[in-house]
C-alpha cells in the first residue's frame, strides 16, 4: 500500500511539474475544464434524477388514470401536468414544464459546447506564446546552454498547451454528445407524455358532450 501511495505521489509531482511548464495558458485551460466537466456532471445527475428511463410507458400510462398509485419523480411530474380540466390547462402546464425543465438544460449544454470549442483554442494560444518565448530566446541569447534552455522551455510550453487543450476538448466533446442524446430522449418523453395527456382530456370532454 505504501508503494502505491509513493508511486501516486511521484506521478502527481511529475504531472504538476509538466503542468507548470505549460505557462499561464494552462490556468485558463484548467478553468475551462472545471466549468465544462462540472456542468456536464451536473446535467447528467439532474437528467438521471428525472427517472424517465426507469419507468416504462405502461406504468406511467397506468399512473395517469390512477393518481393514488403514482410515485417517484415521474409521479410528481404527472401530479403537476394532469391537474387541469381542459386542453388549455394542459397546454399551459406543459409550457410551464418546458420553461422550468428544458431551458436550464439547454443553457448548460450550450455553455458546455462553448467550453469544448474554447479548450483547443486556448491550447493554440499557449502554442503561440511558447513559440514567441522560443524566438525571443534565440534573438537575445548568445547560443550557449542558457539560450538552449530557454528555447527548450519555449518549445515545451508550446507543445504542452496544445496537447492539454486537445486532451480536455476530446473527452468533453464525447461527454457533451452523450448528454445531448440523453436530453433529447427526455424532451421526446415529455412530448409523448403531453400527447397522451391531451388525448385523455380530449376523450373526457367528448364523453361529457355526448352524455345528455
């Protein structure tokens, strides 16, 4: 166990040293990564809490006609959207649901998409600054070991920032793609639920009109 801890400490020290050699652009890349992945995890957890994948259609259709059997997040959702007695009421309830449920997800996913695009650009910016450091060392140095050390630092900064930007952006891109798919499934579920609830209200209204 001690050997594993020591190995992890050495890896951390090496990673931290490499991170510092990337220059100031690494701070911006780190901030972008924190925003991107924190938003992604938050969206994933919130979508999972909705419970729309854990309850099959047969069950929630049964819950529409049997309010006393409802439970969980879907049950609470049905309590909210089935409180109306007309088509207009149902439409209003679902509009409020879309504003409160869908809009925050779309906002967070949009910010996450921006972060995915910003990460490699920040890496490219670090590449430019690293190359500027390299050229400055070549222009001001005399060709000795000190100059070569400055050149090596500039090239290292340029390569590290480029690599880090790509390493952050690629998993972020795949993560965002999965979240968008999950979000689209949730929107499809709400649209299907609205259709079913609207059809039920329509049948009730027609039945009342037919009865003398």
